[in-house]
C-alpha cells in the first residue's frame, strides 16, 4: 500500500501572484479555495504556466504554487519550458501519491496533464472553459484527449467541442459561484442602469457596448453605465466614448477588487455581456446572484435561466435593455444557479 500522502495537481495557465489579486482568474481561485475547504486532508499543488511573471515558488492561502513564467520561454525555449513542467510533476510524484491531474482549458496544461497521466497511470481531467472549444485551438490534435477526460463548463461547450474537434466531452460540470463572498445587501437601490465587467479586449466587444449606450440615451437621457476591467482596447474605447459624447453616461472604472465588483453588481439593473463567444462566464452568474438581469448573445445551457435574457443581435439587445429599464415592475431578486461547492464535489467524485 502506498504510504505517501495523496495530492491533487492543478495545472493552470495563470494564477494570482498573491492573495490581493482577487481579479485574476476568479474561477480558478474559487475552485482551489473551495477544494481546500471541502477536502482539508487532501494536499493540493498548483502549477501555473504563464502568470505570475516569476519562477520562484510561493504560497497562496497556504497552498504551494509553482510558477514557470512561460511568457519568457517562447519559440526556441519551448522545449526547456515543457521539460521544466515535466520535471516538476516528477518531483511531486516522488514525494506524493498523485490522486489526479486537473487542468484548466484544453491547451498546454491539458497537453502536459494528458501525457504525464498516460505515462504514469494517473487520472487526468480537463475543464473546458471557453475559447479552447473553438476550431482555432490547434493543440487538440496533439493532445488527442479521450471523451472521458473532458469536462465541459456548459452545454454550449459540449456541442462546440464536438462540432469543431469531433470529440464529445464525457461530462458537463458547470461554472459556479460562492454566495458567501458577496457583501451584505444593505438596500434595494439600483442606481447603476448598466454594468459590464471583463477585460477590454476585442473578444469582449466593448465597442458594441458603447454603441448600445449611445442608442439608449435618447429614450433614457439620464442613463448611467459603468465597466470594470482593463485591457489593450482601453484607449480605443475611451475614444469611442468621447466621440459619442457619452462622458457623462459611461465610466471606465479600471481594475477593481472582486468584492467591490460584486458590490457594484448589487446596485445594477442590467448586466450587459457583449462578448461574441462565451463558455459560461462567472461574471454573469455573479450578476444574477447580485439581483441584476443579464443580457448576452450566448446561451450556456440547453434550458433557460431566470433573469438571463439571450438575444441574437445588437438591435435586439438594445431593445431588451430599454424594456427592462422602462418597466418599473421588474424584480431584481438574487438568482442562484450553481455553487462552487457542488461543482468541486462533482469534479472530485470523478477522481474518487
């Protein structure tokens, strides 16, 4: 009988560099924290491939994290990078009985998890989180994952991955939230008409967000919108706000601590998600629990979700926002779809 302590190894492209970086990869943070809470006797080791930009090991809420700073090891140094990850996994295996490998996204983390697990007979599961289900993900053909090691975050991703890669994920375990991290709701005041949250990147389409605010201003002259997040498109979005003369109506708040964003959601009527492609955005689940109505182009589940409105185009999105803002009878009640406790439990049942 193996007397070594059991360990679960989590492989992720990015992880917070310290405990104050609450805005970084919130799903990974919450998954790992919940894992620690539910299974206190299980050792957990986190290998972070790209972020933080360091290679010195550190602890995050008492859990060991090994970063590789893969951004500094591109092209000719990729072999060295992969070797470093492989050696780290071998070192963990020498000290622990690895009960499983869990990778976020079907990318390089899954590549290493799949082949290390295959080499040493260790169970590996990959959580499909979004863009990794796209046809543009060329790593899938090198990973060659089995259906039984793929967990999709939503029904949408199950179908997308099968459509684009010919492999139907064997499991669907949804993204989720922790109601316990929300600040107390002190009042029912909803003084923010529209809120957005996420990186200012082309994929999130905040240019469309600006366009919709501009279209709504005539019918709602006092409209107030905000956005939390940073990204490469910030200057572009600032210019669009200026050109549309929306400076008094749309504020870019920049990066905010997670708890502060949740507080803003609790003051929001409509959470607008203009992303053209989404696996199962945790910000939408958080906005629902904060009592806001969510409007998006993506439908994560095969069933409808209360207060989550799915539209087909920008015109329909604009109409739906206006309809909610104009209706004084609309209820802003918390909607709890999934808790991370249930999600972690479902994942660990696969390993056990």
